[in-house]
């Protein structure tokens, strides 16, 4: 069985990849560097983090397929939104990229992120919970549990894997 490696040990990210690829691949997580800020603040930086994770897995860890998933925030006017990006890299040097859902952050949370705090720490303090990012994530809190972090990343995994399948046929 081929191996897909995920550039994280975060349970939500691993669940997202397994929900899409578990029947065809052995899915394994690995802590890898993103080479971006702990709190990516733009689409460009968030996408770069996902790509860096995916590339590392195929170049340095020997994965058949490497998947990098990165969550971040973006500013649009006076509002701050969650963003998430994924990248799938292959040993052959191909890379497939996809972005996911956007949801605005409440002003109080955004203000704290703008002041330099990581969103994961901000949402933990807001909810009184620990490691929200490893479970439902901020998106789960802000959608009353209707969309979990794993759900959000699963969508991105489908986008990048679907592109991979399409290009294998061409």
C-alpha cells in the first residue's frame, strides 16, 4: 500500500486526510516545518506554509505523496477571516494546491490576533477550552459545531487529491 504523509500530527488534519484517502493509502502524520509564521496572516503565507510542508514530506521524508495543510487568517477591509490552504506534492515534482472556506472572526478575536497572538491561543482563552485547534477548531466554535476543523480541511484535501487524480488521467 502506498503511503501518504501529512505534514502534521494535529488530529483534525490527520482525520481530514484519512476521511478522503484512508481506503487507498496508508496515512501517516509527521511534524514538519512550515517555514512561515506560527500565525500566518495572509493567503500567500498560509498557502506557502502548506506547500512547504508537502514538499518537505516528499523531498526529505521519502513520502510517495505529501500533504500539507495550513490554517491562517486574512484581512479584508476592516474584517479578519479564517483561511485554510492545502498542497499535495508528489515524488515526481508535481504539486496541487487548493484553498478552502472563509468565515469572519468576531471583532474581539480579530483584535487579539492583530496584536500578535495566535488564533489557537485566542480561541482557547475565549472558550475556556484547551487545544481547540486539535478538535473542532475555531471554525467549529464559530459554526456551533456544524463545521469542524477536520470538515474544513477535508474539503481542501478533496480539492488537491481530485486535481491529482485528474492529472494522472491526462
